[in-house]
């Protein structure tokens, strides 16, 4: 099993944006998979994180082509639609860019995307990217939406989550 798959399957949050207010803020706990956090489409912190990820995508691409020493777990988060104004953001491992498209393997079991499976190779337009990340000596680079989700946790739960993820934030 590739390192990317292990990290993403067990350590990172998946997110879904939904126009349905009852689900916004809901966390779905999943055994052996990352929690699924439903986020309202007008969540300012999450939208700012997505904009930051998109505006710094060239940094990710540069590091993907020429990885720093001890860099691992290169991944991108991509928004896939499953209905009007409903998107599930899925981490893709082993990312590759070509002709304005992102290709990768689904790194966490989808919740609402019924035709997608863990490990399936998929593609999307680069404009659908909502985050990117890699680890450099255990330090999280990127991971802007992950940081927003971590910041929403109570302090003790946030500390426990960071500890279980075995990564550091700058």
C-alpha cells in the first residue's frame, strides 16, 4: 500500500460543501477512514482557504516536479459534484498534471459520491482543486482546508488530532 494512501485514508479530513443547512457543521465519524466534515458553502474561512490553495497551486506543482529533501505524501483535494450545489472534496494521491487536468487516485472512501471508490484513478479540471498538501520532514505544507477544519475543533480534540496525524503545523 503506498504511503500516500495510508496517510490520507487514516489521518486527514474529507469535506463536503452542501446547500442543505441541516448537514452544515455535521461531522460524520467513519471507522478506518477520515472523518467527513460538512461545510456550508458560505463558510468564509473555508472559502478563503480554498482561494489560498488555488492561488499557490504553482508552488505545489514546482515542489511536485522537484521535491524538497524528505518531502512525502503529495496530494490534492478536488471538488466533485454530486448534485445541485453539492460537492464532496476528495483527496487524490499520486497527483499528475497534464493539459489543465489533474489526475490522481482517490485517497479516502467517498461518502456522497456513489460512483467513486477508494483507489480509483480519476481526473478533473485544475479549477476544481480546493487544496494541496505535502509533508516536508513531518511539517505540513499547504493543507489550508485541513487547517480550517482543525481550527474548528475544541483545543483538546485539535491537539489529539494533530498528535495522531504525526505532523506539525508551521
